[in-house]
């Protein structure tokens, strides 16, 4: 067996993603070496050990300091796949941050909650619930009980009014009496993000204002809203939110294993690592079982074993890296949120009709419409989703910096856009992956972090980042213009050609070449 | 054969010197030989046709000749007007007098005729354009292609036929002596095509040599002086038309390498009762208020029946199909759809698909395919709910289903994981058809299902249509090619200016009778009869 084929079988064929990972690892190792060599009496080998880049604390900081941008990048990815762009998430995040901070009622000195002037939130929630119940009840009656539209609507409205009214009354008086707790603030913040998203999505999808314009307007509008609501104040947020943005998993159980300060490995991190490895192994073997049940080609067992061993080694190392930090640190909470979001959205992108719809709309909007996809709904959801995730990002960021301020979120959208494009998305839409965007974002984050560790000023950092974005996309475009799917696609194509089945006559091969040349 | 003006200039044996000689051309793409030792000789002042199936290597050969593939990327020699040529770019070939007009026109819609004609070739002194001189030469060139339009008209206001002529005028403006046309009539209606061919004949008489790639064999037989047939990257036949007329069958035989005993597969109709009926369907143009693209149209389809819709482009065939298919075109004003006798509402494409309709659009690249997707995702895209549980796609079922339809449709692709844009036109079309077959429709509407695909692929599409009818489904086939409608359909409606002007059993129809109904409503007093099951209905 040829070595390239063996590698491709172990990695599962998708070499491009691994190329991006290789770039990321390369960036990290180079900075590790460079920062290590700066220390006195260092050789290449000691530099690799003593560099500042790969240390538990630095890696934890890197995640904490960038997770929020990566969360936005995932939302941005979907918008970019549809062929649009969102320039507003930074401003939306600023609004969410200030709304959340102001909604949470500060405790009185005696520990009780003050009454809150935010009782009207209850009314808004009530109206929303009323509408949702009315639509749900009405539709159910019409579809499943085959009722006529008018009576179904009336019954729905009545039900909605009753339920919504009760919710509004209860919630408003509860807020008035007990104030809003931290989690209430988080919900209000996420709700505000989603509502702003719906606003942006509606302008794009149903009125037809291009996303660039809608969100450029949104960027100005919501920055203004932030300053108007917050009056340029900086408002602190309570402890639980600070935990979301900068906290670590608890430690428990026996002290064992190495760490930087002798406190042992963080057992929560170890547990996470073990679970991850088990889940990956289970999925791998379930896939094999499914393939053999469907009587399809099952790759040889050794490829699965080698792949799993490699993955386990990587996961094990990461577990060690994040778990061996100083006492009280672990794999960060923001990292956990990021992982959850990545898995969820990757599932949506690859396994659901919604995800397929997003790619279809971006690839060819007209064809998507004639295939039965509600293109307006796709635009709406993609756009609304970015603002929702911007709200989540705001909560993570505000938690880490412990208070909100008027400059929150400035420039986040650009970092997110850069991450998505470095991750291989196309400006014209239809192309891009969640993992690619995350790797793209991590490449930018590592560059930032490494340059900072080297003591390079933010002026030069910006110059280098700009050039990296330009060169990364240029290389990708160049390799695409050469008729190859991507840089690594060249290798991939050769592999595919070798795999080509013998039953295809010369007609097909000539045919493919002829079309490619047209 | 030759025009009068030429016979006076020509020697008695009517042969002219060879203007272009391409010798031993071999072009290799990574892993494939696209052209294998191709020789081509074109005589001056002739129209030389090049035929071949999609992917045979015609376009590759022309791209080499016009410098799209620069010298050095292929083996072989090009000799033009007696001189060895080595074109490094399109510009170099244009300077030498060779111009190519691609299938997709390269005109800029917002710019005027004059601006388009001289783009990249401006009449200028030191970078300043002399618009008066440009306009004068534009008028001159327009006259040479017999086009009477104001040179200040924006291109977007012209029809495709006129645009094609502007492309030719543009090439003439570059003093081209050899004009290459890649499928010049594929987007034109019959009148425009005939006009274009006349212009080419006229230009030939004035000394222009043309090479024409075309799938329309009747045109080739009508206009070409010489025909070169390419198959699998090799020249398989060279036919000198002056030696005697050739029939289309001979060209087809050369193209596919075997005898096609018939261009249409045998089909024994088993026609059942009416199951799909449209009454009084009225739709307004999306942009032009008051213009009815469907004007009280009524028709019906019976089980197992293949119904043809004949009409010129813009007559309202596609508009009718798309407005039925989930109101995806125009503004719906009125009308009724009956499925199995019961009225149904199809307000969205999704509703239409769920009701069992399928619409295979006329332009596969613009309306039918996401060219970034692989074959697998494309095939399941319209019927995705069939492999889903609560919106989550079962990827294994997807692969199995796609593979099944790839086999069924005989799609030539190394696997269902390849990207559709890498397939040849005919195979792309089969993918689009497969996508709609996967929804298992009761009524399949196929809009120009064989446009721009080669003879072999056409035959396969016809076979599929027959299969559908055999399974008791209804098929509506829209086509601009009358022989195809006559060969495939059981019953044919003609459409003119948004009205159904006639309906005839295919056995009773001729190209001439259909063409009359497609172009003239004057004698269309006999409106089509309503469906037999509902004959008690009042005539409108």
C-alpha cells in the first residue's frame, strides 16, 4: 500500500482539514521554539520544553481570551455560506452585555434583592408566549383535528391570551417583587440577542436589503443603542457570570499526576478527556458496524485502530496540558461552552436539512428555491443566529472582564470574518466548515498570543495578522484557480484518481477533462 | 453550394487553399488524454463544422487554437495562413486573426453596443477614446452582420440572437480571418438561428473562414462545407460536403461510433384516465403588470401519458410550468389544479413536491444544480425528507439511495462523491433528472431535458421518460425541438403568447402543423377541448 493512501485512510480522507490543523500546530510550535530560544543557555531541544507558548496557563488564557470570537465565527460561517456577511455582531454583543448587566438587580447591602423597574420584561415575554401558543394551538387544530381555519384561529388566540396573560402577570409581579437574578439576566441577554437577530434577518430575508447594508446599519444602530442605554457607564456583573466567562471546572477526588505547582491533575478535566475518547471510539465502531450492515466497503480494521490511538494520544495530551495547570484551574468553562457550540453547529451543518439548506442557498439560490427550500427562511435564520451567538459571546466576554463597557465588542465581527475565511470559506458562498472556521480562528488567536509572548507591539501584531489573512486566502484562491479544490486538494485528487474504478472506459475520463476545460 | 460571389473568384475545381492546419495536436490533462494526435485542416472561405459528443474534445481543440491553452501546454503544430503559430494568450491569437466566440457570451449587459464592441480594443489615441470614430466603425460593423440597432443601445436591451451577432461584429472589428463559434445557436430560436446561419454564409462569401461547433445536426448539414467528427479525443471522420451531401445519420454514426437505428426509443403507450388537470390558469408577468404570461390556460395529463408542450422561447411554456410548480414564477391571478379530481393548492415549491410534482428546469446550471455539491447531495436534495428522521439526515441511507439512482440513470461518475461540476453536460443533466426521480413524482415536468447534451445522452433521457410513463406516471415535456416532441410524446399542446393554441395527438402532428400553431393565433379558433372526464363542463 502506498504511504499516501495509508495516511488518507487513517485520517478519513478529508486532508484539507488536517492541513489547517498542521498549520495551527506549526504556528504554535514555532512560537514555542522562538520564545524558548530567547531564554539564556537554550538549545533547540530545551527551547521546545521551556518555551512560553505551550504551557497550561497560556493555553487556558488563549482559550478564555478567544472563545467568544470563535462562537461568533461559527454564526458568521453560516451567514458567509449563504453568501451574505454580518458586520454587526460586535455592536449586538455590546447591547446584549449592557442589557444583561442592567437587568440583573443588584443585591441590597443586607443580601436581599431590591425591587426592579424591569417588570415590563414580563409583559414582553407574555406577549411572545401568547403568540407562540396561539400559533401552535391553531396549527395543531387545523392540521391534526382538521378544523376550519377561522375557529382554529379563535381557539388558538383565546388559549394564547390566557396562557400569555398568566405568564405576563406572574412574571411581571415576580420581577417587581424579587428582582431579576443573574440567570434571568442571562436569559434576557440571550433573548435580546435573538430579537436583534430577528430584526436583522427580517430586513435581509423579507425586505431584501443586502446583508452588508442591513448589518452595516445594524453596526451603527446598535453601537448607538449600547451607548444610549449604558450612558458610557461600566457596570459590574455578579459572580456566577464571571464564572461563565473566566471560571474553571471544580477539582475533586484524589490528588495525583503532575502539574505546574504540585497540585495534581484536575480531575474534571481528566474525566472530560476520558469521556471524549470513549465517545470517539464508540462512534468509530458504530460507524463500522453500520457500514458492514449496509453491505458497504468497510475500511480495514487497522486504520480504525491507528486512527483511534492517534486521536487518544492527542486527546490525552490536551487533557494533560489543560489539567496540569496551577491549583484551581482546568479546561476553562468558556472552552466547554465552545466545544458544545461547535458540536451542535457542526451537527446542524452536516447532518440536518437546515444545514443542507444553508449550503444549497449559498451554492445556487435559484436552484435551491426550485428544490423546495424556503430560501427566505434560511437567510432569516442564518442572520438571526449570528446575533444570538453574539449575545452568548457577550456574556462570556463580560464575565471574563467582570463588567460591561461602551467599547465592548469593537472589531469582533472582523476577527470572526477573518477566522471563517482563513478556515476555507468562499466569499461567493456555498463553501465552509465549522471545524475549518474554528481552526482558522485558532490560527489567528495563536498568532496574536505568540506575538504578544515575544513582546511584539500591537502595531506590528496587526500588520502581521492582516498579511496572514491576505496570504492565506490568496493561496487558497490561487490553488482553486488552478482547477484544484484547494491546496491539499491536489494530493486528494491524485488519490481519488488512483482509486478510480477500472470499469470506467476512456470516454468518461476524456469527458471529465473536456468539461473541465470548457 | 457556394454563393455566386465566390464562384467568380474561385478556381474551377472550387477548392481553396488551406488556411489553418493543426497537426498532431495532443493535450494531456492530469491523468487523462483529452486530445490524441488530432489533425485538422480548414480551407479558406469555408464553414467547417466540428461535431462530437459532449466531452469528445471539441472545446479543448478550439481552446488550443485560440490561445486559451498557451503554447507549450500541448504537443503539435498550428499553421495559420502559411505560418507556424505559437499563441501565448488569447490576445496573441486575436492579433494573428483568429477569434473565438464562446457559448456563454462575453458581453457586458450594462454597456452599450459600441462600448462592448471595442472593449479591450478601443479606438484611442494615448488612452483617450475617440467615441465618434468608434461609433462610426460600430455602425459599419453592424451593417456587415446585417444588424439594424442603435449602437448606443445597452446590450441588456437586445435579444440573445442580436447579442450573438454583436459578438460576431466585435470579432470582425478585430480584423479576424478565422472565426470560431462554439454552439452559436444553442440559445437561439429557429428564426434567429436561421438568420445567424444566413449571416455566416454571407460573411463566407466575403472571405471569412469559420469553424463552428454545434450539436444541431440539421444546421451542420445545411451550412457546413466540411465536417470533422471527433470522438474520445481523436478525429474519427472527415467529411467533405462538396463531394456530396451528407445526411445526419452519417454524422451521428461517426459521433457515437455505432448506428443509432432510431433516435427515439420504442414506446408503446398505456394511457389511463385523467389524473392531473389545470383549468383557466392565469399568471401575470412578475415585472410587467398587465402582461399575462399564462392566459386562461387549461390542459390535462392522463396516467402513463407523455404530453409535449411546443412553443417558441418566451411563449409561456416555462412560465406555465414554473407557476404550476409552487407558484415559483410570476403573480398568480387565478385558476385551478385538480389532482385525481380534487382541487389542490400548491402555494410553495415544497407543497408541489409533497403533492407529487417534479419540475426539472430548463437551465441546469442556473436553476437545476448547486455546482459546488457532490452528486450524492444533489440527488437527494429535492426528496431529502425521504432519508430524514425529524430533519436529521441519515448519511448511510443517502449514500445508498444516491448509488441506486446513479446506477439507474447510468450517470458516468467515478463515485457519488464527486462534485457535479466535474461531470459532462449530459451527465449533469442526468443528475438533475435523478434528483427529481428520487422524489418519486406522479407528474414529472421536464423543461428542455435534452438541451445541449449529445445524441447518446439524449437517447438515455428519452428512455427514462418512457420508463416513467410505463410506471403509470404522467410526464410533461417542454421542448424547442419539434422532432423530439414528435418522437417522444403521445399528445402535444402548442403555446403562443401565453395561450394554449392547439392540442393534437403526436401521431397526427407534423413539424409544419405545430410550427403554424406556435407562431400564429389567427387560425387558433379551435381551443383545446376540456378533459374527457369533465366534458359536461361548459365550453369557455
